C-alpha cells in the first residue's frame, strides 16, 4: 500500500508539472501573438511575422505595417496602382509579397526600393498596362516573379515586358508568364535573365518561338503546354539542344502533321528533353487527328492536297483580278467613246491623204509624159 501511494504521488506530481508547463507555453504564445498584433493595420490580420489583408476592398497598400513583417498578403482588393509611396517605411525582413487579384494596372518606378530583401513577388491576376523598368532597385534579391493572368492586353505587352529586359533582375530564377496573351515573344526578352532556371509559358497563345528567344538564361524547366504551336523551327530545336539539362513540356499544342513538321518529328524522336512527348498528338489533318506524333511515319506527312488547294485559290483569285481589269478597260472605252471615235476618224483621214499622195506619185512615175511635164513645171 505504501509503495502504491508513493507511485500515485509521483504520477500526480508529473501531471501537475506538465500542466504547468503547457499553461506557461500557452501564455507565452498568447503574449507573442499580442506583441505581433501590436500596430497591425486596420482590416488586416497579423500573427507571428505574417500580415494578411485579403478581400477587404482596399484601394492602397496599408501604410502602418509592423517592422518585423516577413510575409505580406494584400490580395483580392482594388489597388489599381502602386508607387513609391506604397511602401514608405523600410521593411528589412520582408521576403514574400503577394499582390494578386487587385485589378492592378500600373507599377511605378522605385516601388520596391524599401524592400531590400524581397525574394518572392506574386503579381498574378491583374491587368497591367504599364510597368516601370526601374520598379526594382539595381541590387534587388528577387528570385521568384509571378505574372500569370496579368498580361492580356497585347497593346501594352512591350511596355510591361520591358521590365524583364531592364537588366535589374539578375537573381531571378523562377518566372511565371502562364495564362497570358503573349502570341509572339520578343527575341531578346530573356537575355538579361542569366540565372533563370524555371520558365512557365503555359496557355499563353504562343504561335512560334523567335530565333534567340531562349538565348542567355540557364533554363532547366520550360513549360510550353497549351499554346498554339504547330511545329518547331530548326533554330529553336538547336537552342533547345544547346541546353542538355533542359526539360520541356509541349502537350496541348495543335501540331499540324504535314510535310513541314518533318524536322520537328525527327528531333522529337531523337531527343530526351521533352518529358511529355508521349502526350503529343496531331490536330491536323483530319486523317491523323489525335494520332501520337511518335507514331506518325514520314510517308503519312502530305502537303500535295494543301498545295492543290492553294493553287486553286490562286487561279480563282487571278481570274477575278483579270476580269476586274477587263471591266475597268471596257468602262474606260465606253466613257471615252466620242473622243476615241473622233481620234479614229482623224487617223483614217490622215491615212487616206497619205495614200492619195503615194498614188499620185506612182501615176506620175509610171507615165513618161507626165514625168516630163512634171520636170518642166519644176523648171
């Protein structure tokens, strides 16, 4: 009995000690939360080093952010414009900034100058029309940039993408340009991004890759899925081959399986860079629709039908042009019929006079008597 009571007493002491320790940790946690919430902006939620101001219908970036903020979420608001005044205080610890879904249209110069240690920036789901090339400081540390669903107005594309060519994003390793209306990328757009490793261009309406587009960056992962590529030029294939560690995704493009895709097919069958090559299928012609590219034989690649169609179209167009020219010519003749008739009469009279002169001289030369008479009259 004594032994049992001693054991129970020890257990009660241990339980009481653990309870006190848990209570102390809970109080410390509450204290930490209270301290972290000190100075938290209105309409925002603050905990630890994270500030969340999400879906609060804000039209500006909150100004009174805690100095120890490391992760800042200002998403789903109505902030159409950010300038140097958006971050008036220097936030040395801020590394991750999320500004997606704000209907944002413009980013001014020196916006991020007070965020010297910014590593991750999410600007997706916006409507950019201008983006200053001096938005980032020269010594910035940005490594991840998300511009997905933010470049859907092709009229402002060059102005917005100019920030990628500014030479200020030397540390950038991951770039997301997916779900945009890019169509054709400038040939030097990624040249200054020397450390770029991961590039997503998925679903961006790209119809071709320009010569030199991928020249410069290291690139280890390239996503070109769900675009409008019909084939790959030999120059693009050569650029891919110069990066042996590159992994490419090409599924979801409308590949046109005719004679123009022969070089692309040959490259695909001999390259190990396309990780989803088994998922590539023909979109045209109808006879090869949904057939895997790797199963297409060279004998199946036809262009004659297409060329005949082109020639037929050309002949029809030529016939229409000639008919139009004929109609115009007849119309000109009709409008100038009186003048043309007068001109023809004048030519007829001139020819008649000329022929009568020749006839008179012929008669004189053929009759010696008339010839002597003509000589005497001349004397």
